[in-house]
């Protein structure tokens, strides 16, 4: 199958260009929007990735948080992070059955590594993230 590669600040996304994409290809679209939102800071991509009513849940500084999509998108500034060239992101679909899927996303940044677990559903014919739980692991800062 032919595919194109889109490069943005070191982020490579594979986008299939032939008709007849598989369900796995289609389920990857919201994940691509999600990682691109992190690379660019574009909050609109978060709204494209998540279904209405989805929640983002995890711990920050030991406190349990649960954000709506709007609350989560508001954290995006509209521009890439200053250290964007040092960040990497990857994802994989762990399982897909009918109109439901589970994915793992890794956001590896200079000071923290996030592991996100995404629940996805096909909603009105399009795949969307319906829930995100995450773990953040702080990294030791390099000594000068």
C-alpha cells in the first residue's frame, strides 16, 4: 500500500493515500491528530481526536485529575514547545474489535515520559478517542 510521510519538527506520521483503508488505518487517524496536537500545540487537533464527552484522567503531582476535552484542549498554547526538537512520540493500536479499539501512546520529552492508554470507538462512522488515562514519569535532570 502506498503511503506518504508527513514530517513536522521531527515527527513522522504515515498517511495512507489509497482508497480501502483498513479499520486499523482509520482508527489511527485520531491518534495522529493527538500526537500532531502535541507537536504543534494546536488545540483544534485535540477536538478532532476526541469524541464529545471524552475524559482525560491521570495523576499530576499526586493529585487525581479528570478533564473534559475542552479543559484538556485549553492547555495547548497554539505553538510548539521550545524543546520540540528534543521530543518524540509514538503510538500503536493494541487491539481492535469491531467498532472498539485500545491504543498506547508514548510521549517522550526531555523532563518527563508520558504513557497514555486510549479507548477508541467508531462514532457516527469516524474513529474517536473516548477516554484517555495517563501515567507521567519524571526524568532526572542532567547535571551541568
